[in-house]
């Protein structure tokens, strides 16, 4: 458990990180911090690079604070895939500022760490590359490097923007699903201002026992999406047999088919439609994540509905927008 002094330090650092959202020097959008979840030691946020090529996307990074922080440097990794000489396949990045006790001090602000990462994105350090092949390509064949970097950003992002447009069209009238942050697919800001590797949707079920609730659903897109199955998770707890205690939802037939027969024809809209169907049609659920809840729904439907309604009322309150 962190000391009160450490907690005050972290709160101060998080406040400074939030201010970077309006910074002209280095723009950083804070997504999650220990202030949101005191049991967590992780900070998540998106860097918006300035340099050509990388300025067409936002890159989410993870800052993990060790128990000894601020006397020990944080650990960094990229959550959003990036084609870069100084980032390896697992997202690890080597930043001089936090490499040694000579460069990282207990007084070093996290804003300086974020700025160092942003600077490294825009100005690769070829002499200390984590990926020698990409470094060689960067120096010897810049056009190929830029094409591959753009391909990694664009293929998934452009496909997702199309998926989001179809979702808007499908659910325009009933607002059964809508993306938490509205995107304008006609501008580069649609990609630049949003981490499109983890789109978050708001689900507003139209049937009891979830009527009146708002549930956040996160869909994590793998590096080679849409060829590989997305991962679906309820960020808002829901009392349902098809969602496990951690919020994971992988028993949908569409996701199981996707794993067996990867296809480019399935859209995120199809996943959302199936989520709503199996949440509200438990009679068709064959492989629940929580069999006990399905048994309860069969044996004591009134009790199941009462518990689900109560949890929805307490944990899925509509947000002001």
C-alpha cells in the first residue's frame, strides 16, 4: 500500500499529466490513472506526435509505477502498435531519461518522461534501436519505412472508421449502441485524437432486467485486425451468464467462428448485434461464462431479474453528456 506521501506525489503528477492535453509542446491525453483506481499502479494515456507519418495517429502508452516510486523509475510500453526503430514487438521502449539512476531522479516529473517518449517517436534514436531491422530500413530505405509505418496505422484505423460509420447508421434511431467518443471520419483528427485500438461503446439495453442502464463495452483490436479475433469486455459490471466476473465476453458464436475462420467480412456492428441478442435471449445460450447464473435464470427467474435490476440500477447509471 502506497504511503500518503507517495499518494500525494502521484496525485500531483497526474494533475500535471492532465494539463498536457492543452500543451502545444507535447500533447498527451490521459485515459486512466491510480486516481481513478487507487488499487492500480498503472497510468494510461495517448501521445499525439507531431512528426510526419506518426502525426496521423494517437499512440497509447502504459506507465507502470513500481512500489518504490518515485525512488525507482517507472516502466514504459506502447499499448498501440507502432512501427518504430526504438520500440520492440512487445511495445517496450528504451528512453534514456529512465534508464539509469543518473538520469532518473526522485524529483523527475512524469511529464518529462512523457515528453521524452514523444520526442523519441518524432526523432528516432538509431544508435540505440531496439529493432535493428527497422533502424536499418529507416536509414537506408526511408520510403519503405514510411510506407510500412503508415500501413500499420492506416489499415486497421481506416477499417475501424468504416465500421463505426455503419454502427452509427444501424443504431441511429434507438441508440442501442453508440461510441463513447464521437468521431468525424472525414478528418485526420478522427484517428489522431482517439485510440482506435480500444474503441469503447455505450450499450443501452431495451429490455428488462437491464432497461435504463448504460454499459461500457471495450473492444480490443489485435495488431492484424480484422484477420484476428477482437477481444470484447464489459467495463461496466453486468449480471449476465454470458459475461464473466472480469467482464470478458468470448462465448459469442460470432467470436468463436472468427477464431476458426478469420474473415474480413464481419464487422464490429455484427458483434454488437450478437451481444444484445444473447444478453436478452438467454434461452439460446449454450456455453455461458457463468453457468450458475443461467441455472438461476432457469430455476428462479424472478430472483435473477430482481438481482440483475438492482445491479443495473447501482452500477450502470446513465452518464451526463
